[in-house]
C-alpha cells in the first residue's frame, strides 16, 4: 500500500468531492482508497483564524492543491507557508475567472512556481492524485526499524486502549516495536497498526496510521509528541540557528519578541533572546531562541518561524534546526 498526503487549501470542504470525510478537528481529513493505493486529503478547518491549523496541514503534506478564489492576504499567507515548509510539488486551481498571469507575480521565487495549473474538476483531480500515489513505494520495508511518527490525534478506545493517529514522517516501523514517546522519557509498545482501516504489521514513510499502544495512556500524550525508534532525534528547549526571513516580512526581528517555531506536529512558542546579523543583511539573521517546551527534531531539519501578532502576514520564515 502506498499513501499520498495532500494539503488542500483555499476552499473549505473542497475535498468532499475527492474523498470521504474521516477525522475532523482543527484539521479535516478525507480518505480515498483504490486497491492498494490510498489518498489522505487534509484541510485546515480553523484557518485563517488559527495559523497553527494551516501549519499542521502543510507540515504533513507530500504535495498540495491550492484553490484560488481571490488573490488576497489569505492566498499570500498560504503561498508563503507552503514555500517555507518545502512543499515543492502541487497544483493551483484558479476560479472566478482568475488567470495565471494574475497570480504569477505572487508565486515568483517560491516553490509554487513549479506547480501545475489545473481545472476545477474534483473527479479528475482525484484520479490525478491517485496516479501520483501509485508512483510511491509502499512495499514492505527491510532492516531494523528506525522511524518516527508525530502524533496529531490521540484518545482512548474501549476494549482497545490508547490509540494515536499520525503520519510516518521518516523511516519505517513495525508491530511490536518499542518506541520512545518524545520529548518524555516514556516508552510505548505498538500493539497494532492500521492504515485506512486495514490491519498491517508495518508502515513506511508517508503512511497515515492508527496505532494502538501499550505502556502509555491518552492522558500522557499531547499533539506534537513523537513516537520514534530513531536515536538521531534530539529534544531541545533552546535553539540557535540561521533564519531566512521571507521578502514580504516588513521589519527586523528584535530580542524579546515571542514567536512560534513549527516542526512536524509541533508549533511551540519561543522567546527571541538574541538576533545577530552579518553584512547588515537583516533577512538572514542568526537567532537564539528559548522555547516554552522541548522541540523534537533530527539535526539538519528546518523549522517554520511565525509571529501570531503579525497582522495579515504571520509567517516570518524558516530556521535551521541543529
């Protein structure tokens, strides 16, 4: 089985023409299954009121469909979030007589320059996305488990116990694996794995999974925690890294600002302790941050930096995580 996760932005409930609604919270999931190929379409239900809703959807996406009903600050913020999160493959669907020439200046220099323009036909879009999913390698993995699953939902199920939902962000995992529950010191045993309601003994990068766990309760968990067998992951409450500020951000960052740092399903407040620049380029500073809680990541990864009081644009840019 291969699974493609698609962020669908710009038109609430557009995905209901593509798949069947499943999990619904600040994100809404729509599932499609065709033989051994599956799609997971995700929409940011609480966006634009909550930027975290947009970040969480984009951060788990393999690709994106951006519906353009009008060119405004919401469209612009979606473009910048997709670019900062590194979603390099996708499609733009213009409506209301909007042409490519009208939105082209706003995607210039971003990952969205490489997106294809498609027509407003959910059935054709479903087939297009299924074709993309079929190209993925969903075969059973070999070797020792070394994978990570950021948790996006968690709950207790009567007769089953603790269940978490998430997307395998890296590597692979197997039934009966003992996984760290980062950033805590707890361990959890994977009792069972489900992918689109079917039982499996394994899961690979990109799979949308439901995991029944032994050794932890739902009360021990929170969104953003990471189940992992990967010893390369680190937990940091302070960061120092190079920041890339997007060209539309209007002013320099200052010590004392409170920003948010996003990585996987984590979106954590952080205080800016120091801002240092080289060659007077204020759009490429080195930031020193103190986070409200530990951030879990693999060194060399990239985080998204946001300022929730930023007005019409709340995405500042990216930071190197080391």
